[in-house]
C-alpha cells in the first residue's frame, strides 16, 4: 500500500466534484492512509458528513465552533496531526481566500493554521479557471509552495468543455503518494523501454510475447515521483501513460532501437524493462499469407539488435540497468546476461512471477553478488529500484 501509515487531512469544499471526494477518501484509506475529513458548509449541500465518517472511520469536522472538540480549537488540532492537508475539490472561492490569507470559516481557518504541506485539487468551470484573478491566485499559491494537482480538461458539470475539472480520485491519490516520495532523481534524465515488441510476419500476424508493460510503467511512475524527467519507449500495451512522462510508442525491436540510440547519451540512466524479441521474420509478406498457397510455411528469422548491449557499449553510456526473465536457472542466466551486456545492475525475475500480474519477485545482480527482494507490488519494487539507482548515481561503488 502506497500510503501505509500516512496521516492525511482531507478538506472538502462545495463544488459538484464533492461527490468524487467520497471515492477519494475511500481510495486514500485503501492505500493505507489514516484520513480525517473536514467539510465546508457548501460541501454538505452536495454530500453528507455521514458518508465521510463511514469511509474514513473517523468523526468529520464541519463546524469551527464544534462543541465536541475539548479545547474548542478544531481548526488548530486538525492539521497538527496530519502529514499533509489535501483540499479536494478546491473551489475558486476557497483558493482565492487561501491565496490572500483569509480565514473566515472552518476550512480556510484550518488551512491558514496548518503545520504541514498543502495540496489542492482545483475544480471549477473553465471560465472561472482561466479568469486572470484565479490564475493570479494559483501563481501566489505556487509561490507559497502549495502543490496544485491538476485540474484536468474535459466535459464539465455545466455541460461546457475545457480546463477546470477535478482530477480523478485515483490520480489525486497518485499525486499524494508522489508527494511523499524523496526527490532523489530531481533534475536527472531517465530513458527506459517497456512492454513487448511485435515483429510482423504479414500485415495482420506477428511474433510477440506476453509482457503487459505494467513493470515498466510502474518504474516510469516511480522515477517521475522521484523527480526524474522520464522518457518511456514502449511497445504495444494497453496502459495509460503516467502523467508527466514522455511516451514514445513503437512496434518492433528495430523501431525501439531507432528511438533509443540517438537519445541514450543525453540521459543519465537507461533501464531496459522491455521484453524485446530476439528475432524478427527476415521478410515481411506484403499481403496476408494464404494457407492454400502454402500449407506449412517456414518463417526464416533474423536476429534483432540488442538495445541494452548497444547502449552500454556507447563511449559515454548512461547508468545501464537491465532485466532478465527466465523460467529456470534464474541466477545463472541472469548473471551471465549482466556480464555479457556489461551492465552494473540487472533485475532477475521468473517469467511465471513477472509477466502480466501486479506483483513480482526480484533478485538483483550486481558486482557484489545477488540480493533477493521480498515479493511485492510492482510499484513497491519500482520504488526500491529507483532508490538503488539514486544511490548508484550518488556513489557508483555504494554497497547494496
Ligand atoms: O510487462 P510485464 O507484464 O509487467 O512484465 C515485466 C517483465 C517480466 C517483461 C520484465 O520484468 C522483464 O523481465 N523484462 C525483461 C524480459 C527479458 O527476458 O528480457 P531478455 O532476457 O530478453 O533481455 C535481457 C535484457 O536485455 C532486458 O533488459 C531487455 O530489455 C534487453 N534486450 C533484450 C533483447 C534485445 N534485442 N534488446 C534489449 O535491449
């Protein structure tokens, strides 16, 4: 769970997106956070405190003058216990007040009195969002180190289309988790591959494998959360791009090679997560192969270039990290690959553990030997790998 043990104070202001804050609260709790909720009066017109009480498992603050708070200072206590204050949705009116230090109700008062970082997820009509007054307030808040999450663009409750929609609850949870990640790769450029490649036989058939791209996308997200500028070259996968990551879609190994090689030296890290096809059909048939023409065709294969080995062989290579997926003899084959490709770090996983699922089991191979990691979610492992890469960038000889 990405927010295990984190204490999140969730403030809900009065916009139609308030109904989505209930799902947000549920997802924060599901990720392991302990959540305390405070609502503005207007928020209670859209959704009731009982909903948030049931979802968070905690009483909900709704009134600055709450007689149930022993010292009568709900606005002070609320954020003192939190590691982050998240306001979602945050209306234009709320943002304007906070930007100007106004504290005239429970939510604005507890925001002004907070003792922890503030994240806001704006939600409003597109004209309200683009209004110079709102943009001025956003600039002020950014200058005050307030984290602005979104907004997104799309269809609005009023029927108009444009920027101002609140991010989806899952995206906000992702941003809250990112907030807690140390920015150890800030300013670093990271290039990586993910997913399978597809090697065409004819216009409709090809050779591919079962890589879903999940491992690579989790690593892209973890690297982004650590502050890196991430470029992800990926084969055909059905996954949304992590926000802020530059994605380059390719189909074949040759296309992946062509996209990676000219970029490699401009990056400090290269991670080859992709399950690249070792071979491609020597000839691609222009037309669909007909079984009547050839009842038992033989497909001649040519070897694909090894992208990771080629990057590692550059005169000034980035820090190269490879992967190996095997069905057996993992330790022997993985270490052999690491040495053959001349890379400092290789992640070994079993095909039965790694392909397709949401969890994985890793053994890391480096000059010090093997390091087995506990089975974990792909995101948790990705964060561990990114931490290890950050250490290696700081000190290439740091022991594991
Ligand atoms: O995508 P998922 O479903 O989440 O699954 C993740 C994964 C199992 C695909 C991933 O964890 C993984 O192990 N990827 C490497 C798969 C593999 O077996 O690669 P390989 O042994 O063929 O290649 C070794 C290394 O060289 C890899 O880093 C690979 O990206 C790279 N390589 C291989 C061949 C080639 N022509 N070019 C390369 O760059």
